[in-house]
C-alpha cells in the first residue's frame, strides 16, 4: 500500500526525528524481512553509527549511514516507519527497531512481511540494481522523459503507470486516482493516447502525488482530507463517482482492484 506519497511522508519523518543520533541498539524481530542479509551484519553496520541523510526513489527509502553505505527500506503492501519513546508505545508488527541516543526508537513495521530492510554500498547502484525508472517527482523527470519512457509500450495505461521500471512511485491506488483525474479509462492502451492527452496525464501524475503528500498521505482520515472530487474516499463497496454520481466500476487485474467511472473516463 505505501506508494510514493506515503514513503515521502516516512522520509520526512525520518529526517525530522532520526538523523544525527547515535544508534545504540539494533533489534531484528523477524529476520525474514532482511532477505539474504544477516541480522549480525545489519547490526555491525549500524551499531554506534548515525543516519545522516535521507533519499527517496519511487517507493524506496534510503538513509545514508555515517561512515559509509546506505540503509534501504521498502514497505511492500503493509510497511511503515514510526518513532516512539515509551516501550508501551512500540507499534505492532515492528520487524526492525533501532534505539537512538536521546531515547527515541525507530520502528520499521510490516504486518504482511512483504518488503525489505537492506544495505547498499551505493545509492545509484542500488536504484540501477532494482531496475527503477525515474522517480515520478524527480525534477529531471519532465514531459519529454515521460514520453520517451512510454514510447513503444503497447500495454494498458494503468499497468504502465504501475510499472516501476518505467516510472517509480505509483501503485494501485494512485494509478486509479491519476486516471480518474485525467479522465482516462484504465484499460486504454497507452500507445492509443494522443500526445496532448499524454502531456495532461504527465501533469496529472505530478499533481496528484504532490497533493497527496501535502494532505498527509497515509495518515488517519487521509482519504477525507483529499480535495473534493477525489476518487480515494470512494474506493469502497458501493462507491460512487464524485463527478457524476454513477456507481464506480471495479475490475481485477493482478489480484488488485481497479476503481473507475465508466461514464467519465474515456477509452
Ligand atoms: Zn463519473
């Protein structure tokens, strides 16, 4: 579930509370989240060090470890990043917990264990290794870059928006929101979209992601805090189009549910 806006919120949280504080203890609650990395290795790389800066690429969050290397965090479907002080406030499903000098604890949570906590020597090499396309909010990701990225692609627009190798950061929920705002049927093949509409789609991607960040993506009652006319609060059984009032249509693709308005979104 955490998509670009949610991970950007985690990044800001980490930047505000977690940097330049000595890591005094590393606890791995479930080492499956580390993949092939051992808890011992993670511990030896982090203990006594500080996290000194943050970087986000798509749905990946990276924290530079003072000295060398990066801590990499991916949140899968149910991951999160929280700070807490009192042991009683430890969030459920904490898989990795860093104790920081000054008394705060940084918890990486993940209920369903899809996601990854890892180490990387170099951020750019990590992004290349993960085969990530340009970050959807990167300053260098302009209309021309978007056009080039989708040139020759002949799949439906929704799967293209969610393809992290083409464009990093958009997942199921924001793909639906973007296509609703751009009034494009999610089943439309991207190569059938005319140039002006493709430019509008590009601008909509950026606008929707930025709005979600500014409204506090992922927080409680977040859906209700999105601007009037957003699809997000209507993504539920019996949801109606916020524009025309017709019942929303749902289709399944790859196990995920797509919501759209067959009336307002054109093929
Ligand atoms: Zn409608």
